[in-house]
C-alpha cells in the first residue's frame, strides 16, 4: 500500500513538472525558461520536503532531474536560470549521497538512481555545469567518502601536503563544507575537526570561514583552551565577527558568548582597534542575553577592560554601557577609574 502511494506521488510530481513547462510564461525567445525554472524549484522543494529520510528524497530528485533534462532539451546552453537549477540539483544529490556507502551504490534502488543521473548527465553535459560534473566524478569514485586522500585525512594519517592540496583543488569548497556539516550532525566530531583543519590552510578552500567556525566551536566544546587561543590568533577581527554572526544560527548562546569573549580578550590584549566596536557590540548583546543583571554586566566590562592595552578601547565599552543601561552607564567612570591605573596604557596613533 505504501509503495502504491509512493508511485502515485511520483506520478503527480512528474505531472506537475511537465505542466510547469507546458503552461509557463514565454520569454523573448519564446521559451518558458525563467518561469519554468522558478516553478520547477518550487515543486521539487515541496515534494522533497515531505520526506525526512534520504532515499525517498533522492528519488524525488531523480524524477526531477529526468524531467528537467527532458524539459530543457530546447533551451539555450547559456541560460542562467538553468545553471542555477542544475547547481542546486547537484548539491542536493551530493548531500543525500553522503548517507550511503560504496556497497549501496551497486544495489537497487540506489543503483537505479545513479544510472538515471549518469544518463541525464550525458544530455546535460552541454551546459558545462561544474557542480554536476563533480557529482558525476564523485559517483565514479564510488561515493563522496571513497577518495583515498579524504579517507586518510579523516583518519589523520599523514599525507604529503601536495597530495592533500591536489585533492582539495579537485572539488569546490561547498562540497567539503557539506561533508563537515554532515559529520558534525552525526557527532563524528574527530573526523569533522580533521577535515576542517585540513581545509583551513588551503588558499581557496580556506577562505570559507565555516571551516574556522566548525573547528573553533569543536575546540571550545572540548575545553581545549590552548588550541582554541592558538587558532584564534590567526583570525582577524573582521573574520571573527563574521564567524560569530554565522554561528548564531547554529550554536547555543553559551558557545557564542564564549567564542566572542575569547576573540574580544585577544583583541584587547593586542591593543588593535580593528573591528573592536563590532566585537564589543556583539559581546554586550550576548552577555545580556545570557545574564540580564546590569550589575554583572558592568563588572564584566570592568574585567575585560583590565585586559586592554589601548586607552581608546574604553570608548566602545562606554557606548555599549550607555546603549544597554542608559543613565546607569554613568557608572562607567567608576569602572574606568579602577581599570586604568593597573594597566600600561598605550595610546595608538589614529
């Protein structure tokens, strides 16, 4: 009965996707490319969202890719909307393939899905979509976990840097980020840390700050303070602000506050004003979110100021206290009077 219902749903999906093409609004070339691509994504997202397990979702994307291949047969190769849809489909395929091992690739129903993908790729190759091409290559290797260099990285087996760099160059940063997210979701923390550490030094892949975010949060949660501070020292304040803001969507306030405070102390100790206003603003919001006590907030400001080596750093604290506490911010004078005499204040040139 469940299989019959699944067949009916698959047929409804095909009908909706075909209908989007037939009744789409035509562009200046007489093609419904923009409308079709928009409606296509909408329908596929709706059907895929009905499932919470990978195999049925993959089957949705299998049908979607087959329909899209047929529907875009007459579309121009340089169509921007098609590139977007193909990239999205490829990323979805890749993300869902993470749940399967090499042995499952040669058994139905996954075997049938992969064969469909390869058949569609033959037709879609004219679009020269990088994401689609990479998924094809990964399938050829036996899946997203089968590359021997990746296996060595996850096991922290020493590899020549040149070999690691060649592997990282062979894919796009998004694929490595998706792998790290998957590993963290599965609580395979050591492997997630190993892969993040591998990606961070790479000149291209390492520009994706998510790898820093993942590595730092793992170090913080493991209470590895020395490693945490060493890693933070390599990150400038602008990137630190971005990391904390991005992490807010995924981490608890305790982690966010801990990371922000550690970044802030590092900046205070160096006396560098770069993005200090932003760091203090974010810290103040997180601190009061974790503890609404005004007195505790003032005391925390005092403790942080004790680490400052630049007298100018008092001003963003004054602004934060004034913003958060209003008239009670006048107590800042008491805080600064107590903090400044104990420090070797150095006024930096503007």
